[in-house]
């Protein structure tokens, strides 16, 4: 099974807004996802894009190669209409995880445009939260 993981704009800058002893970075998130994927016997294709047109192209190109899309949208939760339409047209199961670091502007889940399209949606702040979400998404695809 292959899952497309797609991070939205500015999520490559997480280290600048996270605080505490453990700095939250895209690399730490990816490490947690890869460990969990290995445990689950799942292959991940991971991309981080700034523009919604780039993200839409990724979904289009991967639509016949993956069983689902795990989207960490950031601002796209409010502005990603092109991504929403592409995911709907591609008929791929979509899971949306709203990452909420301890400080920063990422509280977009409150008005997510993916509500109603996503098969599952959740919020979290740690790499483990994201890895657990991947596990539940994969379980929903295999049941």
C-alpha cells in the first residue's frame, strides 16, 4: 500500500515557530511517519509544496499509484479550493491532519474547507500525533 503525504505551505518553517525542549520540524514529522509506515508495511510518498497548483499536480500524477492522500494543509485548510477539487475528482480517500504547533498561525482547522470531503480529520501538535493519525487512516483503508 502506498500513501501520498502532502504538506502545505510554510510547514518547512515549523522549527521557527515551535518552542519547548523538542523543536518541531518537518524532518521530525517525516521520521515519525516513516517509522510508523514501516511498522504498518506501508510505503509513503512525501512532498511539501508552497503552491496549490504544484500540490494539485502531485495528486494528479500520483492518483493511480497511491491508495490515499494524507494532507497536512496549513493555510490550504482555508484557501486550498484547487486541492479540494483535485482530490474530489481523483476519487482518492483523503485524510486531513491539522498541525498546531505551540505558537504560530496554524489554527486553520476551525474553518477547514476539507470538512465533508475528508474521510477523517484531526488536530495534533506532535510527530506522534501525526504518526497515530497515519495508523488510523491506513486502518480505515484496509477495513
